C-alpha cells in the first residue's frame, strides 16, 4: 500500500515579508558603519596637534627650553614663553594655553616662599635656584648648558611646577603632564602639578557635562521620530510647536540631572538650562523639518548629524587639539561643541568666550526655524499638487462615465469601497510611522 504525498498548495509565500525586513535592516547596518567610522576616526589615535602650552620665564633659558620642547614635538605642540606665573594662569583661565611649566615656582612666586622647598628647611649649600634649574633640559644642540639669567634665590633648590586647568579637559591636562614630567625629572626634582580650575567635586574628570549633552541629545532626536511619524497628520506649525515644547521638557530634565540629581555643577544652573534649551530646540526643529523630506530615513539622518559628527567633535572626551583635522574643524561650529564649551566657560572659566558658544547654539536654532519654513513650503506645494491631481482624476472619471453611461453602482457600495481604501491607506501609514518610532527608540 503506497501513499501519495499531495503538494501543499497553501504554503505561505514569505518573499515579500523577507524583502520588507531586509529593507529595514539597511538602516541599522548604515548606523553601524557610520558609528564605527565616526568614533574610531575621532578617538582611535589621539595625539597633540599644535597643542598650546607655555614655559614661564623671561630669560634665555626659558626660550631655549621652549624651543627644545617644540623641536622634539615635531609640530605636536605650540610652545610659547610667558613672563610670569600670573600671566600663565590668566591664559589658562582664558583657555589660550592648556599647561604652563614653571621652571622654578619659588622664583616665580607660585610655590613656597623663597628659601624653602615643600615646607622643609632649605639646604645651606649656597646654591641658587638658577643653578639647580632645568639646566639639563635647556642645553643647546652643542651640549653646552645655558646659564639662567633670572635673579638667584639663595639656598633654594629649583621647584618645577606644572599649572593646568582640568575643568577645560581632563585628558588634555593628562597629556600635558606626561609631556613635562620628563622635563622636570631632568631637574632632579618631582613635578608639582597645580590645578587652577578644578571640576566639581562630584565630577572629578570633568566629563559629566559631555554625558549630560548625550542625554539631552538622545531625548531630542528620539522625539523627532515621534513628532514626525505619529504627528505627520498635524500641520507643520503644530509639529514645530510640539518640538519647541518638547525641548523645554528635555532641557529641564537635563538641568535637574546636572544640579539636584548628580551635582555636576554647583552654580550657574539658569545659564546651563538656557544653553540646554537652545541646544535641544535646534535639534528638534531641524529634525522635524528634515522629516518632511527624509521620512523613515530621518532617524539615520539625525543620528549622523547629532551623534556621529556631534559627539565626536564636542570636545567632551578629547579636545580638538588631540584630534585629526576633520573633527577639530567641526569643533569650531558644531552645536555639541557649543553646548559643552559654553557650559564649561559658564561654570568654570568666568564666562570667558561664552558669547561665541551661545551664538553657535543660536545659529543652529535659526537653522531649525529655516528648516521648518522650507518644510512648510514643500508640504503646501505637495498639497496643491495632490488637490490638482485629484481634481483631474475626478474630471477624467466623470467624462468616462458620461461617455459610456454604465450602470451606476449603489451609493452605499461606493462609499464602502472608498472607506476600505482609506482604511487600508491609513493602516499602511500608521504601520510605517510605528516602525520608524520603534527604530528610533531601539537606537
């Protein structure tokens, strides 16, 4: 007895569904490529590129030491000399330099009083601070020691000091310390490091402001998918109003994180909130305007703008002086850099350079409003084109009916068919919007 297997005529065909899934996989794969190129390109090989530092001193010894350090750096450092420690501190607080090497803190008035070293009694060998300075490091190419021309301090051993401002960038301060530690070692004394602008106690690395920017960014660009997708049926002016309102909420949450919750800053919260709102509103308005043109690709677009290019150029991990030319150039005008550097200036550097960073954020906000205007014009043109097409289709259909005089379909049947088509179209648009929001939230 044999059995005959009948062909299964009801096996479902999944080819269309598979094509649908593969099409949507393009977005995360492009995100993977973009994030890899951006993050590894920006952070993989940090090294100084014309990093401005200073040697404190007015004599020939300071000049020779500065030239020697610059020559060994092969363009990695921009070494200058300043006349006094106070002048160096002022340049640090204006972020004109990122480290100042004081060959003898005693002679410069920045360390212990003359005649003492670290609080211990001074040796009574009659040696001056100049004699015990950076003689070994400040030799010319012929190997001849350069005599220090500053005023000697009797009985005091040279006490080298490195002055930094960690709040400007902890990683940059670390790099500067590694540069000058061997120089101090040639003087035979340990290097004293003084931080004239330390970050908040609860943010010892000073990178909390960068991660605050990350949180505000995610809250902003993820909201774009919701406003653009679920709110696509709303007029563009209402979507813009939702974007502005959402930016207020996101900026308030960011300020709470920075102040009462994690104590990243202990003053200047109103200024921080203002910059957080400018930053968030710019992202939301730009993203909402872009959604009119990019549709389901909006998430990828805003991630490229406000993650891949933004986080990497903000200066939160490495300042532009430690990055390659591409990301260093973005730091000059990108909105993330405007927020991070503006907040640093406001909280730690007495608002030095704050106006420029605020203007950067304002210009991005203006770009957002321009994008909304362009999107409004584009949507109005589409509506006019759709209305004209519908009118033409109606005229053609009426002419055809008049020519053939077919039997009329019952009105209720026609209405039902139109209702089914509208419902089908609505379901399709709703599913597309839901997929877009799921992609954004998943990212």
